[in-house]
């Protein structure tokens, strides 16, 4: 059941009252961060998150507002006592760019493994989470990410008791294996209740709108999606700059059958995104105007 | 008469309630900034300063807490409408390092001229200010800076009237030239009042204490000086890490005959620098515990 924190809601540049967009996810004691713009370590400190837990950093793309906070984050993670390795997934060129921007860091007391993503997208595991990186359409190579937790079905101890399953065999059954007791084969379905659907979080920024976004975000429990402006009048300008407006984000949420949408990555010129709240809710009722430091336990 | 703004008071890393140290100076419509740690553009926005005015950036050294905000600052200055060139003075290696950390910037719409300083120190002019860069003693090459305004003496129109000096000759006299009127030589001292001493601001961070600091800061109207900790018990540890404590900063202020001392660049572990206020004032009465966003018009 991942805990999700919206680190900030700004795009382009950090403002005194609006940090840059990023998503911090904690799951079973380890943390995963998407993007690291200038001031990310301030946002994390404000939310009381410990950098020592960070094990995976997913970078959407190499524009400064998504990555300029990396040198400070790495240094502070070291000062925080982090010694375990950090994996960074990023678009092509990532090794060189990260090496360049971190030339002001000196020695970092933990290993950093940088993985450059296939431009077509990739799927990989992180602990028991499944991560999907999928290509977005921005001015430079850019990825969206989905984080999926495939959950075990609910185990029913009463059923196991009735079948005489000893304690040391219950884990095998819960994780999908079968066992034999007194010559009788016991299968997982005999000791579990209903299957549970996976939990999925999808993060989409920066990109123009395109239909396949809904495919990537399909059935998300939480879709965190960019919207630079609230008004549709900005659609042509945003298409040119590689971004979306709220109604397009709502369309992705609706077409993907997502349960909830958090809007984020507002233009500095959009002073009050709440002005457009009722409008976006009329398109997708479970839309939420993102606020810095917003938290949710996904379950 | 420069206006001086203390952008932040932190060292090592930005905190939610304490930005990183830097000094913004405005003088006759143009601005000069010393250092640019992560979040500098947030501090400047908070203080209402316009990045379009920035013409000179002085970098003390290339540790991340003094320079990691540069990519964001340059991008935002461009978005702010800055088109005039920016000069950056920095320690040796500056061209390569700045090029590296700014590889995430894309195109900047103004020229950037990077000047690598002589390790022995340098003096140069910026508009009608005189800038001195002098070597500090830190873990890597590092410079302190003094900014001096040499002021003209006060012009006395009544004296000029009595001598029959026409308006178009008064500027020449005020700026130190002589003129001849009806065969009589008029010299500057005949139309001016007392000479005015120069105005001087000195900025010192990061460094261990050494005696010559007082020489560089001599007769400053304002000395902005690092102090990582308030207590003398940290002197050995700070000597090792290349820093000072408050009492050493006070000693520099006293020995340099500075008029006022602003302490800054506190360790994140120093939660309340005001605890040491009376102690440092007993050593140097004009000591001020620096606060983020502090402002002074130097005159």
C-alpha cells in the first residue's frame, strides 16, 4: 500500500509559495522519487521525509525544472546517512548529463547506478513493485511512469485451519504455490478469499495530449498528471510548448478509467488553479487540484 | 548608495525556513549577486527582486550550496526578459564547471561572459563600483569579495553660483576636473564641500579564520561574514572543515574596523543562532544575527 506525497505543483520554476512538481512514494520502508527539480530537498524536508530511504529515482526528462535539484539531493542524502545504492532511471544521455550536473558534488558516500531507458519504453521490477516507463511527447525525450503493486489475495486462516495446513506452509500457499498434506493436494484458492486487483499510480508530465496516454494510465488508482493552465484557450500555445491544459488531463483520467486525478505542474502565470476546480470536476468528478505536500495512502 | 539584500543565511543545504547564503546588491538600476545556491531564484522572488537587472554574478567557490541554483537562475532571468550580457566571475575551472551544470538549460537568451579569477586575487571595475576578489582558505579554491563605491564630494551650487560657473561646466568640476572662466582657473575644491569616504561592503564565506581577513575587510561599512556555529567549542571541527564560528567572525569585524557585521551561513545543526546574539555582541557590538531577506541601504 504505497504512501504517495506530491512534493510540489509548479512547472518551469519554483515559486516562494509553490515548489516544483515531483512525487515521493514510500512502500515497505523504501522510497522512490519521480523527478528532482530545484528545491526538491526543501519539499522533502517540509514533508518530513527521510532521504536515507531513497532507493530509486525516476527522471522524466532533462529540463532544469525536473532535475536541477539532483546535486543537492545527493549531497544531503549522504549527509543524512544514506549508504545503500541509488538507482536512477532516465532518458538517453542520462549518464553524461548527471555526471555533468553533479561535478559540484565532490564524493557521494553511496553508489549511483544510472540506467538509460529504451526510448520505446520499459518495464522492470523494484522490490515487489512493477515500474513501467512509457514515452511522452515533449520537446525533448521524456517518460511517464506507472508504479504497480500486484497484491496477494486475502489469506483466510479459518480455511487453512479447517484443512489442517501447518503454519510453515501457509506462506507458500499465500504466494501462489501448492502443497500436499497427508496425500491431499492443497491449492491457493482453497485457503484464500477473492483476488485483489493491483494498485497503480501513474505520473504524466511533461507532454502534449495524445490518445495513448489513457492506455498507459489505464485503471490507475491515482493519476498524477500535468496541466499547465486551467483554461482551454491555452490549448494551441500548450501544444506548441509540449504541455496540456486541465481539460486534457481530465480526458486522460476519464478515458483511462482512473479512480482519481491529481493535477499538477502549473504555469507560474496560473496564480489560482482552484478557479478551474468546478470546471475540471464537471469533466472528471474525481479530479483534485493538486497542492504542495498532498498525501495519500493508496489502498 | 547600494541597496543590499541578504538572500539567505544557511550553509550546506537549504532548509524550509532558511535559504542558502547569498548577497544581492542593487546600485543605480543594475544588480550584482554573490553566490547562487539551490533556491536562489526563490529567495530573490520572495524579496521582490527582478532578475532582469542582474549584470554581474560573483561566485565564491564551486561547492553545490553556492552554485547549484545557477541553471534555474539563468533560465528564469531569460524568462524575466533579460537580454543584456551577464558577467560571471569565478575561481579557476569556472568555464568548464558552469558549462557542465548548465547543460540542462537549453538556449539562454543573453550572453554569458565567464571570467576565471587569478588565484592571488584581482581588482576590477563594474560600472562605478570597484570590486576586489581576494583568496580565502577553504577546502577548494574560494574567494571573498569587496564592493567599493568611491563617492564624489558634495557639490555646493551656491559656491558655483558665486563664481559664475555655468551649468554645463559643473559636472566637470564635480568629477575632479578644472575649468577656466574669464581667464580664472576654477578647481574642484572651490565648488565642493568635504570629501566623502568610499562605501564598502565585504562578503566572506567559506573560509577558516586567518589574520589577513581583517586586511581585506578593512573599513567596511558592512561586513557579511560566515559563522557556522555560535559556540567556540566548534572551533577545532570548523578549522578542519574550512569554516569559522561567530567569535572569529566578530574578530574579523573588530580588527577590520568594520561598521557593522552580519553573520550568515549557519550550519543546519545550528537551529537558533539568536542564542548567541549577546555573546557575539559582547565581542563586537555592531554584530547582527543575519536573517533571510534582511535589507540595508548603505550610506
